[in-house]
C-alpha cells in the first residue's frame, strides 16, 4: 500500500510542469559617439600667433633731436655777492652748441599719462638754479635747498604771475618742500639775485627734456597717433602729429625758432 502511494506521488510530480522564472532582458547601452579629432596646429603658426600678440602689447618709442639757428646770449653780469657768485654767469636761456643742438627743450606727448620719475629738487648753487629745467607731476612736493652761504629765496610762480610759494634759504643745507600745484609751467626766481631763473614743467603726460646734444627719448609708447608739443623758455615750435608703431622707433628732427 505504501509503495502504491509513493508511486502515485512520483507520477503526479512527473506530470506537473515546473515553471522557471523568466529573466528580463538587459537594455542595450547606447554607443558613445566618437569625439572628432582636433586638427593639429603647426608649431610655426603657434609661434607666429604668440609673436603677433606680444608685438601688439609692446609699445614703440619716439627719439629725436632738437635744433635751432638761434645763438646763446652773452654772460650775465653779477651785481651782488660776487665772492660766492663770481663776476659773471652764463645766460642759460638758450643753451646751444656749435652744431645748433638745443638743450633744455621739453617734449610732451599729449594724452599718454605717466607720472614724472623721481623727486623734483631745486638746488641753489653758485647763484644759479639747477637743473635749469625740470619735470614734476601735478600737486607733487618740490624740495628746494642751497649750497651757498648767502641768502637765497625760491619763488615759484604760474604763467600769469601768481605766486605758488616763496621760501627763504638763509643758510646752506636747509631743505624745504612745498606742493607745486596743478599742471602748467612754473617759473622759479630768486628775490635776492634777480638773474637767477629756473623752470618746472608740471604734467602727468609723457615728457622728456633734451640733453646738451639736443637728443630726447620717449619710451614705452602705446601704438597710435598723438600730438607732440615742445616747450622752451625762449624759443617756439609748432605742435605736430606723431604716429607710433608697436615695437618700432619713430625718429624726429625738430627745429625751434
């Protein structure tokens, strides 16, 4: 009886269907599109591009020579403190050599801003102001001093004669600083010695003073076209247009009359 029951159970199991769970399909991973190759840039082209960019950022320069046909004046006769000053002094209103090269002319490039380098110091020495012509930035302090054992004064005046400051220097070695004021031309006088004269050109434009050989240089000028003006205490010259190219010098010959 037991065997018959066991055979019946086995037969039932054999006839039954065993269901296997269906595994869902794995979705396909989309293909990543190929990245296009970047074309190679020749090294020569890269170098040219870098060079062009650097040149565009590089400034040019203006160099030149100031000349004149004018002649220097006769020496100035000294009328006071001859033991310190001497009997006569050179008239430095026009300082020119035998070839006509003019010193102490101020070349100003309008519109290119740059502060004057260094301090402006007015020295009274042997009854003369030195240097004769200087540059200063607007509202900068100007220091005046003396090496002479006589009374000097340093009086600074605007072009219309207004006094900016007037200080006394009774002993050598005394230093006094005063603000120079706004942009413009400042004349220096000594109330004790009337022949003494000096000039301070107050500007924040690029400027230079011609040397004894008449030469001047304006460096690091951005490319462009500018107006160039020349100032001199006794001579005149017309303003002119100047074009500066990147990395290139512009050479000028300027005559004052």
